[in-house]
């Protein structure tokens, strides 16, 4: 794919007040959620679940791209169509998660490094032939006493940059995801300080690896207090802290920022995204969108519960959450939308 086409794909991923759907849970993570819901943890159940998502009527009205995993991109819908093709027919670009997960980092207790670069060039070439148009790599940064260390931040930033360069070489738009985790009791100010350090390191390495910023998407965390912090700021305060942080660290050349939900409830993730667009949309150099997983899927999973007869109701709940986030991109989301669904 030409450089010009990569830029067009990056723009398309955040166009039209839509966002991304992260349906890229690893097999252990998906099985864990199935077990909690009493759903059999089998290959066929995972395929049926993702079939329910991809074939949801109207999903393409709110979603520009869907991130798959290796298992899913090799599977077919119930109608016998490859998932990447089914997404394409719904007007949704297919993407693929390509990292091999975060592992314990040697010499850095409590910190992790994401692996998966060894055979990435070959895998990216294969995924492109299977219909993927973009890829995703996630790094995780924990906040605790004495961490994150500069060594952990720098190593993960370098891995993200090397991944992004390989993506662009293969004709895929890289989704660059450095996630500062919500776990812990740290304050919003501490999250802001760490997030800015992480973003600055990431873009330093992207520059060194000659990654074209116009042909990538950033998928960051919002600036939030830890889940155990007694002070939980409002959506407006979250918006102010998050945008201030990113304006300091993210170049204007980046086409879009697609926030991860990171364990937030669907309602909170929508409300906080909405506040950002209400307060800052007209003044930002990049599109402010979403790339949510559980914050869109969770109600649908609970309704579906592994039963075919529940598919229509589950799909309705899925598309509702996607529409809430499309409204949030416009600054038009409100709690009244949740009451309408109820």
C-alpha cells in the first residue's frame, strides 16, 4: 500500500464521528469472561460470539474499524464468510492485534514488557493478504511505589516504535497503544505525570524509527485516578486533565486519538469522551475518538449468554453502546440515551 493510501486509511479510522471496536481479547481473557457468565469456553462459542458482534445490523453506522485476533481473522461467520470480508461488507475496516502479550520485565519487579517482534514482519504480510488494513500493539505501564521506571517506559516505547515501522512497511496503519493502567490508588495528578512521560518517550522513539505520524493512530489511556483512589474527579475534570496532557506530548500530525476504556464502565467511558468533545473539539489538532472493548461489548455479552435466541437483543445492546460513543464524539451524549435503551 502506498504512503498516500496509508494516510487515507488512518483518516478513515477516525472519520464521520465514528470509532473503533476492540474485539481482540486473547483466548484466556475471552474464556475468563465466558466462565464468569456461565458460557462454555470453546472455540465454537468464541466464534459464535464474534459472529454476533460482526453481523449486528447498523454497527457500521457507528464503527469504522474492528480489531480482531489471530483466531478470529482465520474464522468465518455462520454464513460462511471470512470475518474480515464480513466487516468490509458492513463498511468496517478489519484490523488485527499483533503483540504477543505483556510479560514480566527482567530486572524490573512489578513491570512488564510487551513481546512479539521476532516474527512480526512475516505475520504482518500474511494478515495484509487476509484483509487486515491496520494493526494494534499494546504496552502496559503500571503505577506504584517507585514505578514506572525510565527503563520500563523506554523499552516499551521502543517496542511500540519498531512495531509501528514494520506495520507501515507492510502497508498497515499502526494503532500505537501505550496504556497507563488504572490499577492502584494513585491520584489523577500522578496519572497525568506518568502519561505525559510515556507519551513523550513513545513519540521520541517513533521519530527515531522514522514512523510517519500522519499514517498512525494513537490509542492512549485517559488521565484518571486509580480505581482505589478515594477522590474520583468529574467527567469535566477528566477531560481537562487528559487533553492538557496530550496537547503537551502528541504532535498535531497524528490524525486521531482513539481512547481505550481500560476498565471503565460503558457509561463513564461515554461521558468522559463526551466532555472532551464538548469542551475542546473545535480547538484540537486531532480527532478525539474511541477504541473500546468491554465498554461497548459487556452489555451484549451478558444478554447473549451463549444462546442463539438472545442474539437480536444482544446486537441491539451492542449497537446502542456504539451509538452512545458516536454521540459522545459529537458532544451530544447524555444519560437520557441510557434511559431510552432501558
